[in-house]
């Protein structure tokens, strides 16, 4: 890719389409790994926790698609990030499961409506080994960041449309 | 079931847990078919359309779970409603695909955290024949309401937890 786009460093929330400042033109691909969702036991999740999760990780990335579909060059691609909790639950993960699954459903639906040959996919990463190590947990419970990156490369360089790409499957291949 | 619960007729939005008035006690099962989401081409979906969809069909039903998990009798069940667009997209359905998938992901995650033997599942209905007929469309594109109801009965009377129940599969069996 010739250029990198997106909101500034540390800005994890993509704003509504009219507000986003695209700093460069002639962009072929947009990749989002940004957004947060609240990890907390279901009985303790408050209205604000659900709203924050929907606003950041879900709508932040949905809004990227809404903007990028107007700005990317013909045939370009958009890649979002969900996560394995959409299908493999864990205690405390209900809001994240909800948001990750929402991203996968949105990509399924949006893919068939994108104009000009644009593609959209979502990468579902597992835990990342480096993250687990930083959290003093066993890094074997995840995959290395470099392996996870293969899923994003596959999304950008491949021909998939509307697919949820399991980063573990690509890491093994 | 001995009693029926829920918001009043025509009230399609379940409010935040503290506001919900449960009119009866000793309830064994809560079933929701309520909630709306916006059907509109992706390029025309506005911020307000996404917000309305998240607020009504998604958070309305999520809030039912949050309330019911405190009110239902031990071993009771909660059943929500998504729809086939989560996995089978159609033009104009991106926001609905998003919300339906979010409900399925939430149920996957919430199921493992419910206390007191409570269960939660989500029924994924296709088009309903009677609805298609009312819209002057071919009723053969859907299943009769009575067949769709089998999925809800299966959710309430069965032992499933965290499952997305495809109403077409049950209608065929």
C-alpha cells in the first residue's frame, strides 16, 4: 500500500463519516484493529458498559466502512477486527461476544452492497501471545502477532467478500 | 406457563432493568419477539438508523435478559428473536444483519453466566408466510407462523443453552 490512513494515534473511536479527516487520497485498503469493548461479568455490566462497547468497537468500525466505501479507490478493500468470543464464549465476555458477532453480521450484510468492486471482511483474532506475556499469562494460549497479521494480509490481498477470517486457521496454514 | 409477562401491547422497546414493571411473579419463561431494526440500503443508513436498530431490537432484548435473570424462577428460560439475515444477507439488510448477529453473539456469551440454572437461547426465524401474504408477496418464500412457533416451544421446553435455533430446521422436522 502506498499510504496509511485513519484517525490519529490513540484515537480508538472512528467518528461519524462527515467528521473523519482522511489525510491522504488514492487509498486502496483500510484496515481497522481499533476499538474497545467492556470485559465484565454479565450481572455487573451496566447500561454504560454496553453503550461504550457498541459505540467504540462496533460503531467505530461500522463508521469506517461507511466512510471508506465513499473514499477508497475502485476495487479497494476494508478489513475490520472482531474476535473469537463471538463464537467461543468466556465468563465476563458477553458484551464482547455481542459486539464481535455484530461486526461479523454487519460485514456479511454490507459486503453485498458495496459499490465499485469494493470488498469488506473481518478478521477474528484469538489471544495474541505477546499480549498474554505482557499480562503474565501463558503465551501458548495465543498466537504470535506476526502469525495473526497473516489474516489481515489475506483479507487485503485476497478476493474474499463478507468473510469472517479466523486468524488461527491462517496461522496454522 | 401460568402467567404472561412483559411490557404492554405495542411497547416494542424493553426499558432498562430498573424501569421494567414485572406485573406478575413466579414466572418460568420469558419470550421476546419484540424489537425493530431499519431496513434501508447501506449507503442511505444514517447514524440515527443504526442507533434506533441497536436500541430497539438489540438492547431491548439484551435488557430483557438482564432483568429476567434476576426475576425468573430457578431453572427458567429466556428466548430472544434474531433472524436469518445474520447469516444470509440481502440488499438493504446490513443494519438488521448486524443486530441479529449481535443477539446471537450475546446469547452465546450470556448463556454461560446465567445463575440458578437459567437458560437463554435465540430463535432465528425466516420470513413468515402470513407476513409475506399481507405484503402481497409469495407466501411460499416463508414458513407459516404456526411452524415458526415450534422453535419457541423447543427453546422454552428443551434443554438448550446459548443456542441459535433455526426455525426452518424445526419447521421441517
